[in-house]
């Protein structure tokens, strides 16, 4: 059956809505970081509904509506919360957070949105990770996910020295961080699990490539970050339980 031109024109808006409802997707790259700074999406009005929870120097949640200056700034006292580190849901799926830069997009569109990453290289090829965008990296390229992993390197900024007494360049190398699981042993207790995750579930992968697509955030992620989005290109209603235990392999 052939449709008339007028019918096709009439259906075009519905088709465009269907395409846009899929959200951004494509191929991308990953790096890793943990600079202890207040994440960019922790400031007011960065997302379309609230902001990411930040913490005090003692890792206690701040009830400040996102207005406290970052610990990376002179006189600042807001830091990344230790609870926003990665964890394994099962052998092939993990949850976490990331600094994000997407081609043709901006903070207003990605702050607090979630993306399903499928790793396409290295020892974790085929595994998936759902991350919530909580930060923005000025040095990130297009379709770049900088995974928040304790001990992953502080990068440009470093608030870990003021918050936890880390070395002046953070733990390990400033870019890339520590190189062995045993180095996690001396970390602050609140950061150890996320540090071990990198060498256990993540198998020490070094900046693996990914394919990605936007998805509704798991409620277990938003319960920790404190930020959910109103509906935009997709339905942003958080899915699943608010608590998902950490998976550990059978000995």
C-alpha cells in the first residue's frame, strides 16, 4: 500500500517524536577519575530537576540546595560523596557515575541522565555499566565518559588532599591513578570498595571503548545521587528497587 504525500507529511511529526524518544546513542570512549571535587551537576539549575547530592569534608550529605562552594575552590567545602562510587550488580552489569561530554549536547541535557555503556574492548568487552552523568569535564572529547572510580587519578583538579590527606597529586599518577589492587588497601575506608571494583569486576581495564544509549536511571543510582530528571527525550522515571546489593563472585 502506498501512502499519499499529504499522509506522509501528516505522519512526519509522530515519526520524529518516535526517533527523538530513543535519546542519544552511539560509540564513545572512557577514561577514569576521582578528584573529590564537588561535581558540576551538584550546582543548582544544571539539571532539569534538582542537583546531585554533595558532601562535607567528613563525607556527610550537605543540605544546602547545591549552593556550597566546591572543595577544589579556595575556601570551598563541598566534595564528591564517597557513596557515588561504582559497584557490581552481577557478573556482567555494574552501576556508577561519570563525568560526561556528548556531541551536540550540553549539561542541561545530560546532568543526572543515565546511560547504558556496553564495553567493546579490553578484558571486559561485552560487559555493561549504567552510569549517571554527575559531572562535566572541560578536557573531555565528544561522546566521552570519564568514569568516577576512587584511585582513578585526580586529573586537572584535586580536592582529595584537603578531604582525605591524599598525596599532592592524588593517589598514584595524576592521570590514571594507581596501578595495582594492593594500593587500594591504604585508601580511606569509604573509598576502598570502589577502588577494589576497578581491579575485580572491571579487571583493571584501561580506558575501554563503548557503545552507549540513554536509559531511565535505576532507582538504586538516583537514591544515592539524590538527583532525578523530569521527562525529556525519554521517560526518566527511575526503574527497579532503591537498594541493589553489591555482587561478589563465588570463591
